[in-house]
C-alpha cells in the first residue's frame, strides 16, 4: 500500500471514528495518523485491513476480531498501551462502520511488527494520538 493510499484510509477511519461518542471513548478520544516507520518508537505499529463481509472467510475474520476485542476488554490490565489503543479502535469500528461508508468491506486495525512492513518495502504505518476530553461522567470519577 502506498503512502498516499494509507493516508486516505487513515482519513476515512478517522471520519468514521468521529461518530463514536466521547463517552464511548471513555473520554480518551483516539485519532489515527499516518507516520513514517522511523518516527514510531518501538518495534510495533498499526496497519489497516479491510475484511470482505461478503465472504465466509471475511465473516470468520470479523468474528475472530470481535472475540479478540472481548478478550482484550476482560484482560486490559495484561496489555500494553498499543494493544489497548488497537482494541478500542476496533471496538469502535465494529460498532459504527456502516455499509454506506465502507460497502461490504469492514476496516480493522492490526498490531504489526515494523520489521515485517520494512521487509515489504513499506515506509509508513498508522500511529495514534489520544485527546483527553472533558465530560460529566469523567469529572465525577
């Protein structure tokens, strides 16, 4: 995937994620961005994948992703921050990505080794930033 194609998918992902409420984000809204691999600290990055819900394999992949999210929510204290970000983004996408936006292909985001991307000649991947927002429920914790 080219840098331009990645930027376009990131923009579309962020547009989709905008409809997820601040409360659903637990007042820590996540934004995705295309970043050079060299600018991403650590050995891992995020990478988009489109699952074709019109196929048996796609429906199976979607179900497996939903199970990963459910497992991750139960075991969040065992996960690193990147994995938590990944799970929150995927949970939101599962809830709000529509046919109008994505057709039969549903987006998910995977944690991948940067090394694997480099081996494929890929120079950019997805990274994230978190914007803490105010909210009545957040302020009363």
